[in-house]
């Protein structure tokens, strides 16, 4: 079984300040982990993914995430927030090595608000 | 590349009617497509996994006779909501896995279809 917990339902930051969106996961196998972003009335866009290569993963738009197996965490960070980063972010896990190939489990989502 | 489209983007229908939603991979072939449902202010819940040329696999609690899925080709999957009721109103999202994607589970998502049943 696999599960994802996003620790904050809402995060509010000022433009130009760092962003931290927290995610913890549970997986029976070596997981694949993803962060997706969903802007209002738009489809989900892949920000970055971890698939057992480097533990620090760089994604698009300046985002990055670090896989920490000992903490079962995959937190998303960005050094400096931009107004266009305001959206909902989903942490997602997939048991690529198990029988649930292709089956994604989504976290509850974190809404990021960026203030001028 | 890796674009997935959905049609229609929104639909309003009367209770008791059926609605068909199309999901297309525009620039790649997809052996597997997934259908999700997202209620307001909630996360995505997987409804079913659709494999080209075979019957879809439904998640527990999803009525297969109500949500008919057809995956007739490597670029098209359809979801038909039969005898729709107001409680079926939701945001339906599909995703597709590239034939050449390998075991990394990178799913490309469509923009979603907003269904409102009156």
C-alpha cells in the first residue's frame, strides 16, 4: 500500500521569499515520487519527479525537491517565490517496483498563495 | 510534446442522460490511460485504469456499469457517465502513459472536464 500526506493545506508567502511545501510518503516498494502543480482551470503539470536516481531533484520554474528515505519525506522548495507560482500543488507517489505500476496516489494538495 | 487533450472541457446535462468524455494523447501513443475524479477542494481519486484493447480495471467503489470506459486505440479513451445524477457532478481528469515511457510512471494529464448534472 502507498499513501501521501501533505502537511499543510495552505501556505502563504510573500513574493521573493522562499517556498517550502511539505510531503511525507509511505510505500511498500521503492517509490517514484512526483510533484504536480494545478493552476485554476488548467490541467496538472509535472514539476519534477524522483525515480531512484539523484536524491536532489531539480524541476521546472526553479523548484526542487529532496528525497529523504530516512524521513520518508519529499519536500518541495523554491528559493524565491513569484506571483505566478500561486496554485495548488500535489505530492504524488507511485510504487513503480510493485504491482501497482502506473497507479498514482495523490496527496490532499497544498494551496500556495503569494502576496505582493 | 506529451500533450493530452480532453473534450469537452465542460458539459451541463439533465439528470438521467448520458455524457461521453474523450481523452486523447496528441503526440504520443499511450498503452495505458487513467481516469480520475476530483471533487471541489479535494484531491484526485483514481477511478479506473484503461488499457488499449482490453477491459478497464475499476477501483473499489466505482460502478463499472455507470462509468463506461472504452480504450479503442493507442491515442483515445472515452468515459461515458450513464444515467447521470447530480451527485456525479465533478471534475473528471484523464492521464496517459507513453508507450515509450518505461517504468517511471510519468503520467501526462489532460486539462479536465467539468461535468454539471442538473
